[in-house]
C-alpha cells in the first residue's frame, strides 16, 4: 500500500490503470470486512451508478478505532489545541476516543436515531465534533456536518435538504476574541425545520442559552446515562456515510453523498501516501471539520491510519499571526496541511511572526483549496519549510472525497504551482469544448476523469439528476471537474481555476489564476481576483480587483506598476483592462473568492447576484459595487 520511491509510484500507477479492480482489492484487504465483496467495481458514468466493493460489509469506525486498540490504544489519536493559548491542550488516546464514540453513539440511539437517519452536526472545532461524526458512523446514521460559521438561514437550508432528525451543537464557540452563539443560531434555524426532533447541546463556552423541554438535551448529562458498549453496525459498502454541502463558490451548494467502503479505502490510502505519514508523527490539518478536507484529513484518513491528528479550535491570527507557528513549535508538528488563503494572509503580516519559532519538527507541507500562487508557494517553502520540506499541492474536491492529483511527499519532484501527477487509480484527461480529448503534453483544457476511483461522489442528496447533470452530462462517459488545467511538457498538471474562469482574450485562452498570480507578484499587492467582462474588440476584457498594501497615494501610478508587472511575468496580452482597488474580496466561508459575483459587477449587472448565503462578509460586496469602474 505504501509508495516509497518514484519507481514504486510508477509501478503502482501502471498497475492501477491496467487492473484497477486488482489494485484496489489489494489496498482494501488491509481493512476489516465483516463480509468480503463479491465484485470490486460496478459502474457506469451515464446514469451515473458507481459501486465499489459490491456486497462487502464493514464499519468504518471499527477500522478507525477498534482495529488500533490493541497496539495503539494508549497512543494519541486526537490532540486538541484550544482557541485560547493559555488553556491546556487535550489529548485523546485511541482508547479514550473509542470509549467516547461508543458512548455518544448510544446517546444518539437513546434520542431516537436509527441506521439511515440523517444527523446534522453544527459544532466548533472541538474533539466532540470528531466524536459526533464517528458516533453517527458507528450506528449507520448519515452525518451532515455544517461549518460552525454558517448563518441560521444556511443551516436551515441544509437541514431541510437532508431532512435531519437530530442536530448536535454547542452553547457557543470561541474563535479569536469572538464568542459565537451556536445554540442561538440553531434555535433560529429550527423555526423552519419541523424534521428536527432533538437537539443535543455540548457545554463549551458556558454561555447562557435557551433549553426547550422535550427537544433540547445536554451532551454531558446524556453521556452519563449510557454505557460505552456499542457494537458497530454492519454496513454495506455502498451505504451512505455522509452528506456534505460544497462550499458554494459557483452556485447553490450541492449535497454531495459519499458511501462507506470506497471512501474508507481511498481516504486512508491517500493520507498515508501523499503525506508519507510515519507512526508517532503529529499531523496538523488546519481546515475546519465542516469542509471535506476536515472530514478526510482530520478525521477519517488519519484515524484509519492510526495517526495522531491535531485539531485546532481557533484562527491563524489569534492572539497574533504567529499562532500556527506556535502550535507547530509546541506540539512538534511533523506535517502541516493548510490553504493558500491562510498562507497569503500570514505572509501579509511579515516575517516577524515566524522568527524565533522552532519549526524544525516540520517534514512535509501541504496546500489545498485553490491554486497556490508562486509567491505564496515560495514563501511557504522558504520561511516555513526552510527549503527542506516537500510541498504537496493537493488538488481535489468535495465530490472526489480524497486527493486526486498531488505530489507524493519526497517521492514526486515538485514544481511551484503544480499539483504534479495523478495518484494511483486516478485517470485524468483534458478535453476541449466539444469533449474531444487533447492528447500529448504542453496543452491545456477542461479537466475530466475517465475512470472511477473509490471515493467518487455517488449522488447529490435527494436529487440524483442534479448529480448527473452537474458532473456527468457535460462530456459523455467522463466525470467533469469544472476546473481548467494545463499539462506541461513533463506531463505535470497545473490547475488554472474554474473553467468558467478561463478567459478568452482576443482569441487567447488565459486562466484567471494565471493573471492573479502575476498581479500578486507585485510587491504591494496582498491579494487579487480577476474576471472577464464583455469587450467590444477583444471578446473578453480582463477586470482585476486588487487589495494593495501601501494604500495608494497615487492610484494611477499603482495601476501602471501592476500592468508593468503583469507584462513582465505573462506578457502584454494578460494586462488587465480595468483595475479596481478594493478593501476586501467576496469570499466564501471556506476562504474562496466568489468570482461569479465579481463577474456580475464587472459586467455592470448587479441586480441579481444569486445565492450569497455562503459569503463570509456580505458588506464587502456593497463596497465593491460602489467603487465599480
Ligand atoms: P462549489 O462546487 O459549490 O462551487 P467549491 O468547488 O469551492 O464549491 P470544494 O469542493 O470545497 O467546493 O472545492 C473544490 C475546488 O477547489 C476545486 O474544484 C478547485 O477549483 C479548487 N481546488 C482545490 N484544491 C486545489 C488545488 N490544490 N489547486 C487548485 N485548485 C484547487
Ligand atoms: Mg466545486
């Protein structure tokens, strides 16, 4: 299962393409199955209908917890770092975690949850979030985790969409110096959610909250009512494990459904290989459990591998912009996995927050969520990795369940801004607008995958047609990622942004990410977002929204500097036609730029901006509208 050299990668890759079923059967063997599968894979991409390990029976928590008890029972499974650095961190060993999960599984049962029911989890980044997730899986309930920063309306939408019976929440949450009223938000959300019968409330910030008799119960008192004896429910490989809504960068969030067996095998396989995790190392993924990255690489991947997963409650800038580096120093983190948006933001605070921190424990760095621009890549490499840690730029999606294209740490030669090569089992293909394969190297096109991997999306909850239409109908017999991609002369893949974000300027195809990359190279620029707008002569013009640091005694001069920078880096063809300086960019709560809003503004059409409920700070949009050029 473990790849150690580039030759081994090549052998594994070849095997996975020539004999996918044989390849994945071998990997899946390492897990405990109550009943072996009858057939490894059954699939078609037209309806679509995809089944892995058909007829196999297992329970993912048995593999993530029980399986490790004998050898790793007293090893740390989760290390929890609280928001407030003066409070002590908490360590849960595999034994302790197993005990808590079984108890909470019994609490769920006590509150009427049975196999197949949906449970909404709306919690801060506390160990109980992982416990609640695993407890659902223990009894075969389908978890739907909603990021704790979402509003009541967004929570309502997600609860209604998946018809949840129970919601697990906390009184409040601490993020930086803010106290976030979780239970109040749940109360507001539930006004419109008749399906929810019980609310299980964890005491965390000890904020005063309402507790409604018959509906609301306390986590702590419930846990006292149950034993820690909870045999795992035997699940079919294709039983749904969870629903997770996408971050909504491109439209209404989709309730992506993942199933049990394939997700288990793939999240563990990719965790171990991409990061080259070694026993006793500390793995720190800074994502929230409310995103797929948290599901696959804070909870399932690491625990299925017997790893130690560090979970951080707070934000990277509290109490100051050195918090990540403090955590690395304090807990001797071996592997750090974070997002370009965090790197860029911390970069903006300057090196003084990195200096004096002992980062020598770091061995591997990871990036996920959006294309990482060259400047951020170099900063991460130089100042955090000290030039000795491979950076794995991992490309994947909520729908893919696990990493698809990425270097294998220390095995694949990296190249800044490149996700490099497909992992074993992943068969990418680039196609043009008409769906024709673009062969060879040194080409770019729309990124599709032509063969299923074990954790591919099975459906969108309650609306299979939407799944078919969104991912499997654009190009027949291909899974369409929605991302544009370049394959260079070495066969390395580089994601250039969403296909919708690829511009056609005077007949040249230019990725918005590429232009942003160049703008961001300008020393005063903190961040930028580029979109296209209709242009009489060029077809599409380039409109750039830019956040600058040295605010602009002479905006016009700054504009010309930026144009000169872009010309140097890409060429005059990529020069923005319009540059608007802004204070902030419209970002989703997962830190991604909602370009479709900027596109509307650039087009001068602000009457209907579409679904903006997943925006972090909607007021940014008004400012940008006011300053539009
Ligand atoms: P929605 O589908 O609702 O618009 P979303 O696509 O932002 O939301 P996610 O599934 O969280 O939701 O994000 C996946 C997308 O993030 C990918 O399709 C890609 O555009 C981008 N992405 C993720 N990792 C990388 C990476 N390493 N390099 C480039 N882009 C990445
Ligand atoms: Mg998406």
